[in-house]
């Protein structure tokens, strides 16, 4: 069976964490295949908006189901990714938050802060994010539809 595509990118501050996540994907989430969209730490000009754009555009073009973006705090990449219509990005510092973001809010991009979470904790957060599925419970569908409506109105 083909593995599910996961877009992943980082700015200069998140590059080492990104490399670690990619190297351990077969253990973290064997059903997923990481598509490395850049940010290796060698260029201080690898800025967080570039990482967020690469992942968002790959998802929106249909080349990945979900994405992970990384910077020092996770905040910058989250803000930038959320500028794209159809992207629901959030920072998660625990596996429970990553799971809830997907189940309750249909989060499709996980933002991680390389200076906030350890590589071991990040691996657990990524595993939870990728194992979770959006709920089809009416209350969650109603809420995500309201978010989509705001997005359309503000588009």
C-alpha cells in the first residue's frame, strides 16, 4: 500500500528538528511519507514564511494530505500557513493538543517550535497528529463550517 504524503519544511531555526523527524518517519508514522520541501539550516535566509508557503502550496495543489512546518517557536510558521485559504495550522506542544487539533478542528498543518519541544517530544506530537482523523460529529462539522465561512468572507 502506498504511504500517505506529508509535506514538511522548516526555516533555519527548525531545520535540525525537521531532519530528525524525517529520519525517524518510519518509526513515528510508518503509513506516511515525508516530502522534504526545504530548510536545511545552511542559509539564515530560510525564513519561516518560505517554509509555510512551501507546505501550504503542496497541500492545496493535492501533493500532500497534511503538513508540518517548523521554526524556532512554531508561531511564525503557524501564522504564515494560516494565510492560505484551506489551511488550518496550529502550534501543538503535546500529543493531546495535536490530536485534538485534527479531531475537533480539522487541522491539516502542524506547527512545531524547535526551541520549545525536544526532538523526542516532537516525535510523539507528530505521531499523534498523523494518527488522528477529523471527527464527523455534528458539533465539530458545524464549527469547522463556521471557520470556513469566515475564511470565505475575509478571502
